[in-house]
C-alpha cells in the first residue's frame, strides 16, 4: 500500500491518498469502523460495472447515479444530486463518496462544498485520468454557458482511494486519455519522462506502478499552491490549446486534447523561449505514440477564439504554459492574433 499525505499551506487539515488493491473494500471497512453516515455519488457506467460490488462493500449506503458523460456535467445534475443528498438527510458530519471518473469527481466535490456550506468528500477515482489528475488537488466544477469548468470551488477531499484494479475494466481509449495527463506530468519531471520513453506505456501493470508517482508529482505542487496562485499553474502545461480543442471537437477525449495541446505548445515554445529542441522532439514523439487520432483532420486554428475564455487569461492576451527543457517549463503570453497565426503555422508543420 502506498500512502501520500497532502498538507495544505497555512492550514491544519490534510488529504490522504491511499493507493492499494481492493480500494473499495478497504474504504468500506474504514467507514464501518468510523460509523460515519455516507452517501455514494456515481454515474450509470460505473454503476453497471460495479453496482454489485458497491452493495457488497458499502452496504446500506444510499447511491445516486448521474447520467454518464461530460454533457451532463451541468447545473441540472448538480442540483439533482443536492436534492438527493437532502432527501437522504445528510448532516454536516456526513461524507459524500464520489465514485467514478473526473466528471463524477468534479460534480460530487462541488456538491460536497455547497451542501450545508461544506461536508467531507471522499474521492474514489475509477479512471486512469481521474487517478493521476482530477481526484487530487480539490478542484471541483461544472460546465456553464458553454465554458468548461466555469462554475466551481476548491474543496479538498479528506481521502482519496486509488485502486489499480479499476484499470482492468477501462477501454483502451480511457487508458489513452489518462496517459495524456501522465505525459504532462512527465514534461514536469525528468525521472518520469525517462521512464515513459523507455517503457511500454500501455502496459497496465506499469501504469499501476507509476500512478503513485504521478500523484506525488501533482501533490508536491498542490501542497505549495492549493488555490493556483502561482506554482500550480505549471499543471496547465499544454492545457490552453487543449481546452480550446475540447470545447470544439466532441469526438476527442480530454486526454487526447491534452496530448494535442502539448504537441502544439511545444512547437510554440521553439519560437518564443529558450528551449532544448532535441528534448522537445522526444516529448512530441511520446505524444504521437499515445495518440491514435488523425491530427490532420482537426482545424485547430479555427478553435483559437475559444481560448479567450480560458481561466488563465487576464484579459491582455492568451496565456500558455509551455515545455522548454527536461522537467522545466515557461509561461508566455500571446495576442489572440499571434496565437491564431502560430496554430495555423504549426498545423502545417505537423500535418
């Protein structure tokens, strides 16, 4: 069992991330010994896969399942969940268990932050993406007015239970999606980068081994900057372009968009900041190893306007976090016109 403890700067509380086999069973045993009133929030996909296991390991706990999919990460789902929590008569000492992928974690965490001005939340991420990224760090949100994660709050989970056995039920595309964030972490960490370049990245045993490492990379950043005032912006590497693509191309997963974002923004880095071009060649090669889509089929420059509403921007231009040297990054700002021209130029290079 691997345990990662996250102490938040200036605060006494902590989150504990527990990585182990049979994580759901271990959670059930922990709840029984604590006699805490709990409520499970999940989605229809997870319920179809793990419904019987949930009943067996978390007996007598009410379950509410949202419709699966990013398109349901909205206010209607949020208030339906809050209504279900109220009907279950949860109180301030209750705990909400968000059991699922990133959408479930985001909506569940936001509901926990709002209910009675905040109750405890336990995250049980069932996708590779959620395990290495969204379940750690306390970001919660829903999409609003066509903008991804526009309405949200920081609400740190008290516990995160990460189980490698969940990966066995994931389709290959979900593995690829999680690898998008793993490659991003590798761009920030020399050791992980070298490991990914030299190993078979789709091997589930290998992925189970490096999930704790990815959590520690993110946790090390979040500990120092829990509310994204400075250092934590490094975790947005590649994400400005990724979010612009994601808002306009519904056929791509978040992880695929992140890989495309890293591809484009590594090319931007070559012409705007000092960088190691041979390292960026390796990073781009890693992105291409994971991607399966035809990158020539997406008119990325036409998506540039969507980046205007990116939360990183201050109104003066488009802010990017780009890879530069192994384990290093730079923050740059381009005008919308220059950013659009760069995307058009790079699309021609990549295709």
